C-alpha cells in the first residue's frame, strides 16, 4: 500500500511540474542549504576529512544566479536561488578560491577574484555556465577576502580585509587598464569592540583577551547609498555575524549602522550568519547568504545559510534569522519569499531507537538540536535504521537529514557521491507507510531537506539507510517538521532584562513555561525595529554580550513547542 501511494505522489508531482505549478519541495527550503558541499583539501595532509562551504559570494548574471564558495573547486548556479547545480569550470584555481569576490558588470561580463595565495588576477567570463574563465593580465597583491564594485559611472573599487589588526581597506581600480590599482590606500573602518559588544572574540563573545577579526567586506548599493558589509568576530563561533557601515560614496566617509550586527544567528540547531553577500532575488526580494558553523572536525567546518533581507524606512539593512533553521518559503514563491512556514520541530528530545551505535555516539544525538553532536552506526549498510517516537499523532510536513563526516577519508570534489534511504511513518509502530522514497536517488545530499507534497499523519518515524558515500553512517540530527496536536505554550512570565554596567552586556531571565520546547529572545533598537533573535532550548536565562554601548534597546520573548508559538510579552526598554 505504501509503495502504491508513493507512486501516486510521484505521478502527481510530474503533473504539477508539467503544469508549471511549484511543488512543496520547490516552495520551501531549510537551512543549512542542501548543496553537494566539497571535501576540503586544506588539512588533507593531516588526514582531516570534512565538507565545508563558507564565505558565499552570490550574484545574478543574465538568467541565473551564481554562488562562489571558499575552496569548492568550482561553483554553483541556480535559476531561482533555491535549486543549485554544481559547475565544474573548464579553467579555475587549482587549489579552489578563497573567500571569493564576484561582480556582475551589466550582464556582459562576470568577474571573480579569490586566489588563496593573496596575489591574484581578477578573472572574467561571459559564459559562467561552462566556466570559460580568463585572466585580466594584471596582478593584485597582498589581498585576502577581496571584494570589488563597479559603480554606475564605471568607477571601480577594490575592498579587502581579514585581520585582527588591520581595518577594512580599499583602492580604486582602473577597469579599462587591466584593473590597475591606485597607489593610494583608503582605510575605511575597523572593529571597536569596546563600543560594539558583538565584535568581541570567542563563543558567545566570551574571550576578552584575544582581538576579534574583521573580514569579508561586501559592497551593496541601495537608493544611492553604499553599504559596506563586514564580518566579525571569527568564523568558528556561534556569534559570527555581519555588520554594515553606510556612506554616500564608495570610499566613504561611512557611518556605523546602529542595528549592527544586521545578520546574526547565535542560537538554534546550526548557528552563525557571517561573512556573506547580499543579492536581489526573484521578485525584487533581497537575500543574504552567509556562513554557518559546524566546527567539529576543525574550526573551518561550515555550511551555507540563506536569509531574507530588507531595507527599512530609515534605509537600515536587516536580515531575518527568526527560526532561521526551520522551513521557510523559497525565493520563487510570490508574496511569501523567505517567510516562516509555521512548521514546528516535532522531533526535539523525543524518544529514539537505533539499529546500533558506536560508543559515545548514541541515538539521543539525533534529536538534541545540536549540529555538533552526532550518531554513528556500527556499519554503513542497509541494516541500519533510526526510529523516533513523536509521542502523539502529528501532522508531518517535512524532514531534514544532516549527515556528518566521521572519519570520512574523502578529499576534494569527489564525483559520484550519493545518498539513498527510505522514511516511513506509523500510527502504532506496527503498520508502516512510506513517506519519503529516495531508494533510487543518485544525488549528493549531505543536508537533505524533503517537503512532502501532502501532509502525512504519524506518531512514529522510521529512517532506513540504503547507501551513504562515506565509510561510516553518521548523522547529526534527523529533524521532523509539521504541527503537533497539543496545546501552544502559555505566555512567558517574569521576563527581566538587566543591562549591566558594561553596557555591551545584558542578563535576561524568565520563568520556565510548562510544555515549552524552547524560547526566542528578540530585541531591536526601536519598537518597530525588533530585528534580532536568539533561539534557545531548555534554558531560562541568556547572557547577551552583543549590544552597542550608545544604543537603547527593546526586548521581548516568546515560548514555542511542536504545537506552535506563544504570545510575546510586552516590550522592555533598556537605556
């Protein structure tokens, strides 16, 4: 019966696609972005094997979008910022690009820079879909994390910076003379951690000894203003984010945006929203692509996140990372681009059984909402399975499988990788129906996200492994999304915000709410500018160390569980 229903869904899917109607899979996405991340070679001599994707430079060019990612041995293209296909270029950097820059010049040429050596030519092509790249016959020296910008008048600017000492800097380039750089260097701005709490180094900005890094500049022009985005304080931390300075000229002077960091995701399943790029997507909606931290095999183990981005009535840029690793509507869905679907996490801390596990890597790690912990099976074969008891019959809408690299021993862009599995659902744990059939899949899907074409009803979820491309079957979390059948949590009580003498810090506390899975602490610089949020599970306090000293803030909180989200408390103002 299950396979017959699956075939019916497949036929329906084909009919929908032929009619030009978006399928559920095309309508929604879930961070981290599910692309075939490259295995890094940076630490291959130490036999450290891990996938990574970071420092995304995303630009539009003609009818597609292109995403350039650190040391990926190529890049990705997409018609809609959602469906990505890897491009193995005909000519490219042998060691892969590093913190690449990209710029679309009038849909005639696409420019990229990012040679890991720091000495680079800007390369160009008019056919990025096949990757016919050629150099511009000039060398730019001593660059890391480059970015460049060609203004409407043809004037060209180069930005760079990756240091805990030196500021973001810039030069003018002569585009028509092989991008010849000017002799003059413009120092634009540097970190001021004594004023900007989020620029402090360390996990949760906790290291007060070492200096943070300023890196990854990215220029964006909006309504005649120039936004120089920058990342801090370190890519391996949960608090890696992006700030912006705003000016009337590409070389400044620039003013610090008061709502910095404008892109910030310190909590949840996978944290981080730094060193990114901003691009205008389908329908004119802006999107910010950024680095998210895994940081298990090594500090540079990362993934890509995409977040809807806006400019408010005061021309402040802000990124929405609210429920930032839950399902959201895709860029191609008119009127809903980037909005939260409302599908809640059903699997958090629910009872789990597995076919086997290696010591220290048990099944509880599959439901703990922590990408740094993971399950490892005894084998990578077809006999391995996972079963989750949702503890009540629930409406099932989507799944996300986050495979982990445990002793993978793979390096570079390895061809032919793929994952195969089946997911079943049951009301009683005895009679099972196939919900997802990827037994014939031939794609590499390390962070696979699957939205069901029709909502299913189940209490028990069972994953059956068929094939993984690695020597070990390892997974950080098997996440189940939908709607529970119980009550939404009550409104949080006794919410308090204690802003400290060190005005960069605030201690936030609240009473636990019965039945709540977690909480979202939200804050902003005005009642109508509540742009930042921190998602927590099982906590009743938060030490927030990311505030700007000269800024008033407003705070609120909400509780959530598998059934929905509570009402928010009244805003608290802190001078």
